[in-house]
C-alpha cells in the first residue's frame, strides 16, 4: 500500500516553456501532498505544501507565480513550472501523507532538464 | 544552526558489519521521526518510523530514539552492498502536521 506515482519521470523542454508534473496517490486518499526539489549532491528542499481544495503554502524563497500547484482531488496534485529556465533543471519529487498517519510516501520523482 | 543534523559521512563499512547512523534535532516539540533511504538518482523510500523513546526493530534495521537527548539513530545489522545509499533522517511535529525537516544525509558504502 501507500503508492505514489509521478508523471512524467523525465522531461526535456526549451527555455521559456511550461512543464506540468502530476503526482498521484494510487491506493489512498491524500489531503496533503508536498513538493520538493533536489539538486545534485544536496538534500531535499521543500518547495510547497499542497492541501486538497485550498491554496498551496509555499516555502520562503519559492516563487508561487512560477511554480503553480493545484490539488483539485484527494489523489492528484500538479506542479507547473512556468517559463522554465535552465536554472530550474532539477529533480522534482512529490510526497503524500498516508491516510491517518503523518508518514510521507514519496513518488519516484521527475527529472526536469531545461535547455 | 541546522535543525536536523546527521553524522558526517561518508561512512564505509565492510559487508556483514553493523552500520550506525546518527541524527540530532533541535526542536523539542518534534513528535515523529523517520529514516529514509535514497539511492543515487532515485527518490527516498521509507525504512523506519519511530515515535516513542526506545528501540524499534524491523528485520536488519533498528531505530533508536531518545527524546531527552534529542537523538535518533539507525543501526543496520549484517550490512549488505545493496544497503549502499544515502540515508536521510527526517523529523516532524510541532505546528506543521506532517511537514518534514530533513538532515543533510549520510552516504553509506558497504564494501564486499
């Protein structure tokens, strides 16, 4: 149980375009999902907390207009990187709070490369 | 001051030995403690969660928690080369339910 999927697993795009990443909880409902970014040889950096049916809460320094988060259902959250630039190239990982526990289960991640 | 600190690595142990990973945290309001394993290029996977003082065992893994000392550890017995990965200590609790604070990670290498 507690499986989280992400799509796509990798994406290459041109600078200036937008990219949408989906995060789904497959066998449980997740009222809260989290989005992280990880650069090479660094730990995970929390970008935002996504709550179903409400606006996301962004961490300090994360541009909410650039990283659009939508959590329209209990099993799906999306992250859209708008007007992507090469410095946005990173490993984006989502996680979901599992059921009634405070355990976060992570998706497999999406590797974004912006040319 | 970092909120969650892990022992500096990398840590290298021979196959079959015990690997000991340590973590301290600064927020006394922390209530939940997790160890994740992350292979290179992959996302973290949960190994253990622990909520109460003492030891919790799951197969070759034992997590230890001491809230008075604000210390949590992970022991890996009979280490295998497949255990080679980065181990992340994560702490949750306080005002933000479910929100994790991660340590910087400890790279473990188990050599044959």
